[in-house]
C-alpha cells in the first residue's frame, strides 16, 4: 500500500463526504481521510490497482481540483 495526499481547495463538510464516498468505491483504495480545515484529502491505495492521477480525476468528477502535495508539506502529519 502507498499513501498520497491532495490539496483540494474549497471543500466543505458536504464536499468531504462526497469525495470520501466516491474514492472509497475505487478498486484499490484502502482508506480515505478528509481534513476540511486544511483542505486536504489523504488516500491509502494499492498502486497495482490505481494511481494518484486516477484518484485526482475521481475528485475532479465531484467538482474539485486536486493537487498532489509532497510528503514534507502535508498537514496534519
């Protein structure tokens, strides 16, 4: 499993729920956590089944741009 974090500007609680539900349906996604206050989405996934580009596209389908955040810039930890 690998982890990726996306910055997703403009999300609120409703958007967080929609993003989480959509990503949890993607084959290869093990877990999703959304930090509304920091406008970030964290995903644990199986790289043999899905890649970060595809995950960002799923977020875009909900109506939000997603930009991958380098590990050193993630918050919270």
